[in-house]
C-alpha cells in the first residue's frame, strides 16, 4: 500500500493524494477559452461583435463586471510604489477569467485573420452570405431572449401560480366535503 500524504485540516485531499482546491476547474477554463475563441473569430467578421457572442454564450455580465472592476487609479498606485494598494485593487478584478478569455480571443484573432482574407479573396459571395447568415442568426437569438413573450415577468407568473394554487386548494376542499 502507498503511504497516505499528511493532511492538514484546512487542505482537503482527494483519493490518491491529489489536493482539492476551491478554484475553478479545467472545464470552466476550457469553456471560457472556447467562448473567447468564438468571440475572437466573430470580431474579425463584419457585423458580428464579440460582445454579441459573449451575450449569447452567457458570459456578458461576468465580462462587464470584470472590466468594470478595473480601477484606473491602480496605475497611480504602481507609479507611486504603493504596491499594497495596487494588490488590493488587483484582488477585486476577475483576472483568471480575463486572462483565459483574452487568450482565446487572441488565438482566434491570429488564426482566423489569414483564413478570412483567403475566403474573402477566393470565395467572396459565399463568405459574405455566411456573414449575413451569422448576423441574422445573432439578431434572432438576441431578439428571442429580449422578447417579452420569451420570459414572462416574474410577478405575473408568481401571482398566477399563487392564484392557481389557491383555486386548486379550494377545489380540493369542495370535493372533499361529502354530499348529502
């Protein structure tokens, strides 16, 4: 039998001795990287933005939050040598998310720029048709998510459920009384 590693109460171990951390797993980073690839590829396509893809893939709010948490005053802390304040500012930013996302965007941008130029030169009509299809599909997805019919307001659905449950309760109480 293999010797078990020494454990401390604050560091949990998985079977086999692997350390279990509370951070994001590789699947989350891979998903963010793939979304970055899609965003980077769409940044090259005229009419489709990476922000649209972020919205469609469900990371728009996190992206806006991460970018919004960047404080321009952090540069002042760096130039003044106030590294304590700089590190306090950096802790507020979702840096792993931004790094993985930017890596995906950069990879796609570099890989796809040559491909897009070749497609536009050799297959212009088919490429522009594909671009138009992407723009229309993006508009349909965004419209379906923002349509008032796609997601009814929560107050209406909750009041509808409440009145439905009360009417159901009254029906069961009526049917439970014996007839004379």
